[in-house]
């Protein structure tokens, strides 16, 4: 089956449109998760997304509403409980157990209400990017573009706060507010990415491209762009692979490519010390207060 013929099918072009935006947003947000050592937040948000979607379905609402409300509210909550707007393991763990229990409750409630949306729960778990309509694809692309725009606007102060939080706070950077805004972006991105790869595989899309980019370059701005570029390329490759081999679910194909790229960098790129800026050229790329 020729991959080029995929563009003759509306479901593939819809998936490509939505997937490109979602991957770019996940790459940008994921890089900051890696840089700020908050990857566990992405994992927690995947489970929160599932709980929110099930709650919406059980109460008769659109699952996307549940995705966004649950992930954004959870992001704000753990940011408020954490230090300086950051999430921490204690805050996440305290809320995480309650969220999982709530998810079990809504799963039971949803299961007893019939099979009107029999595949909806599976779609939330594993994604349904090939099932997006034209309107849903455009909405996903627009939301992802908005996330990318906000990340681009906040990139310099957020990089500064991520590399040296104490100095950033001393220099007047609103570290707590910045951290809360970033967590809201993570929540919105998680809700979007769940449509593509599902809540169970969400962490891979957030962490794998960013982890590879972080190993490939020590320059933050280059790594940020590389993370987004890798995520988009992996999304395209995964969609093409799934089209060429229809038995491969798109979410599995996308994450298989992302994992393969990360493993390749793990095996071929020499580890470097985290957040160490060695050369003069690299130091110029790290945000300083005068550049904010």
C-alpha cells in the first residue's frame, strides 16, 4: 500500500493536521517538563485525563470537555500545592490516589449506563486520531497552535526560571505565576495529546522527543526547537507506518517511532551533565535577566 495514497483519504489528512499541531505542542511542553524534572506530572495527567473523560461520559457531556476541565484543574491544584508554582512528588501523590479512586467510580458508573458510547473508553485510553472529524481536527490544531504561541512567548523567562529558579526569583521573575501558567499549559497539552495517543501512552509523546533533544544538544533554544521537530517527525512517521500496516494502531506506531529515536540517542550520544553550559557560545543561549 503506497503511503502517498494516504492523502486521498480524509481521515488521514484530518489525523495529519491534528497530529502535527499536537506533536509540536507536546514537544515544546515536554522539553520544559524534562528540563524542570517534572516528567512525573505528565504521567499523572494521563490518568487524570482518563478520569475526566469518563466523568464527562458518565454525566452525559462531551468527553473533550472532561479532558480539558480535569487536566487543567489538576494542573492548577498541584501547582498551588507545590513549591513556587512547581509540582512536586508529594503533592502529585496526595492528589493522584484520590483521582485514581474517582476514576474507578466513574468507570463503574459509565459501564452501568449502557453501551451508547461503547468504544469511547477505549479511545481515551489508546487514542483515536484516525477517528477525528474535520471540525475536531481543526479545533485540535487551533488549540495546539495557541499552546505553542504561549510557550513561545514565555520561553525566555521560563528557561531562566527552569535553569536557575533561585536567581530568577531574586531578579524579579514571577516564578510562582510562571510555574502555574506552565502547568496549565501542560494540562491543556495533555488533554489534546490524549486524543492522538491516549491517556496510557501520553507520557511517551511528552517525554521521548524532549529526552532525545535534551541529549543531542546543550543549548536550550536549540533543544526546544529540536524537541518540537522530532515530535512532529515522529508523529508523521507513526501515522504513515500505521497507514501502511493497518493492523498497527496509530498510537502504538507513533510511540514506537518516538521510543526508537530516544533509544538511538541513548546508545549513540555520550551523556553530559544536566544543565551544564560549557562553551561561551552555549552560555550566550541561556536566558539572563537582561535578556528577559
